[in-house]
């Protein structure tokens, strides 16, 4: 195992670059403020994807568990894309980018979570906002692998593949290290109750084959799949000078532009459908950054390149309250819109 497999690529006390870049772009391109807002049509995508996944699940229940192999194929080729997009909808709801009402955004996240079989929307709500405010801080950012997780996986190809396949499971364990974060609130209880009640009703009326299909759609959407390379693309790096990467490939059409990750971190108040406009209006800030054009290529490179480990990340040690800086920038953006 290489030395890099035992420590983060870079430990820094520098602030994350996104707040500074956002302010610079806003000064130079104030017209970007017009992109800030919400996209209520995301609700239609939410309704369509939930209907699609439930419909396929019911169809698989008609075929029965004897067709488990077909269920896995459809889950990989169709369900993974639908569930991944639903996670983007949950992401949009987390940032209140669908409806003006925070209540409606919360419910949008819960409903988008139904085809995932395992509730995660409200947990994501808490930890994702921490990720933005404390990017790369081990004590606050669950996007960073735990030390035991990174050491166990190392730079072994088969362990990295297994890690990707079980990525949703590892994400759950990471939350335990943030002992100062309390996720057990009313919405977490609602999220768990609604999703598990939905699972129970689906199983009762249509059998285990329906839940089986939805569960593996979720696992493929987040795991060992070209879509799973998105988690590598966003912040895994072999260059200590750049910690956030965008993806500008064709799967953005199905992943609701979540490949535009630098743009999203710079402007978290801009909905998914307008993120490409950020790149178009301020190309000088993004064209010089390294990016990815293929999630499939990145997936294979991550697995088979021994230089990549779970420590291929920038770890930040900043005492300054970055959360206040992010919050202040968000309020400035909202006023500018």
C-alpha cells in the first residue's frame, strides 16, 4: 500500500475556494444573479419518476421473484437512472430550489425518497448542508471517508469496487462520527415512517419482488455503476491544487446537470436547469479548471489506478466559521435576485 493510502492528499488551513469565486464572479458578471431562484417544474419530474419506478416495481411483482435476474438487469439499466435523478430532486429540495415553501420542499424530498426503499432524504438534508459549509473538514463533512474505511479499502482494486458497490452502507456509518450533529427531528421521523410504511404496503399488496427491484435500483444508483462515479468526480483528486471537479458529459441529461459541481458549489442558490448558464456566462472561471467528460472512464480509473484511494481528498482544518460565510453569501445572492 502506498504512503498516500495512509493520509489525505493535502491537509490545508485555506478556506474553500467557492465563496471567494462566487463573489468574484458576481462582481464581474452581475447578470448571473438572474439565474437564482426555484424551478417548480422539478416537481413534475419528481411525480413522473416516482410513477415510473412504482409502475416497474408492480410489473416485476407480476412476474414474480423467479425473474430476479431480469429485475436486476432492469434496475441497473433503468432503475438506477431514475433513482439517481430522484436523489438529485432530494438535493434540490434540500436547497429549497423547487418550491418557495420550505414545507413543500421537505415533502418533495420525502416523496422522492419513496422508490429508494431505505429512507435517507432528511439525513441527507442535514449532512449535505454541512458539506457545503464545511467542505473537507473531517469533523463536519461526511463526504470524507472515515479513517477506518479508507485504511480498510486502501488502493486495492477489488476493495475499491466493493466499496463503491456498498457506498450507501458506508455513508450511513460516516454519520456516526459527527456526534455533535443531531438529525433526530420531526422530519427524520416522518421520513423514516413514510418510506417504511410505503415499503410495507408495497410488499403487502404486491410482494417482495416489487421491493427487491426498488432496493437494487437504489443500490445501483449510488454504487458500482457509471452514475456512482459521480461521487468520485465531485471531490476526489490527484491534484492538491484542485479539490472540486465538474463533469460535462452526456449523462448530465439524465442526472439533472449534477455534473456541474463547481458551479453548484459556487452558486448553491441556482437550480439544476440553469447551472450550464453559469459556465456559459463566466467561462473564464471554469474552462481553466480540470474536469471530467466520462463517468465510465473515471469509474474504471478510480478502481484500477493505485494512486486513487479514499484519501485522495483535500482535508481542511479551518477554525473560522465557514458556515457563516456560506450563509452570508447565500443571503447576498438572494437579495441580488
